[in-house]
C-alpha cells in the first residue's frame, strides 16, 4: 500500500518482517466490491511469496492510476484485478509505465502520480471516475472515505519489532476526514474511532469519496505503524489533472 517518503517504493514493499507500515488495516476482504481496484505486481516474488508491490485503480479501459513512487525501474509492468491474486492461476495485464516527470519527495506538492497504459482494454470491468476540478475543496471534517488496496492486512508486534502481514488480497476499510490541504487529504485510520486505513503496499491505491467510485485521492504515506493517519494525494488539483489529462478525458 502506501510508502513513506523517506523510504523507496521497492524497499517498502519488501518490508515483510521488519520496519515500516502495512496495507489496508482494520478492514475486511473486498471480494467483488471494487473490481476496478488492482495491484501493481513486482517482477519477482518477495521472500514471503507475495507479488503485490503497490495498488491502483482502472480509470479508463486502458489506464491504471497509481503513485509515482511505486516505480520499479522498468518500463513494462504487470497489474492484476484479481481480488485474491495467485501467481500460478491469476490474470495479469501488461502495460507501459508513465510517471509524472515532476515527481519529487516533498511535503508540499510531490507530483506523486503515475499511470500504466495497458496494451489491451480490460474487459468486464467498468472504470472508476476522477473528481471534477477543485471539487474536494469544500469537504467538511468527518467526511467518509473508502480505502481499497492490496497492502499489509495486519501489523503485529513482537520481541523483534513489528511484523507486517501480506496476502495479495484486496481489502477495504473506511475512515473520516481529519484535515484537508491544497494537496492532501488526511484521513483518520484510528481503530479506536472505528476507522481503518492504509499501509505499505496500498501506495497508489484509491480513497473513494464516500461509497462512490470517485477516486478522491491516492494513498501516499502515513504513520509508521499504520494506526493513525492515511495521507492521500488529491486528484482534483491542477497539478494532478495536468498529468492525468494526457492519458484520460477529465471530468
């Protein structure tokens, strides 16, 4: 799910036994709830046998939205929309990686957005929608969001530190808006408030406005133990739209 800015995408995805945050936490398996949400697959399995390195969303029949920091250093990448991906029997789609060339690690606007342009349209899955320009600016505190992704489903603590558990399964949870800035949606994922949220492996994955299929923001970062705040890059900003408009028709 998400990655922290200080840690590279590949390094975060490999945090299976030590360090870092996890994926959709305090949630439940999504099943067929959000078939337009998929996973960016690593070129090789990780040490625990899992493949999902980041999450993302189909926003047109041939365009998969994710985060720039999920870059694997290769041009041709694979994604899956299987809710429970098994490498030996799973369905994959290959495409070409395109990240915003302005991407940077910055607290202001990091331009942390990317797409995979798939070679063939994805059949049988209706794409999700992007928000209209600046349409999120009036959101009130407590507004609900639905987070979906393939990151770590749980985080446990032991003598050796924290362990992040992955299963290549699409999970879903909900949380309420804490803070809105010009760039970010900061959403509660505090289980004591009845919220869930994102973790490592959920990076690039969608945070839908309420129960809609509008991708309000994509998961970027948050607190290390994945228990407090899910920090998401707004998709209604001029900077996000200037990149995405090269690949899809914007609302």
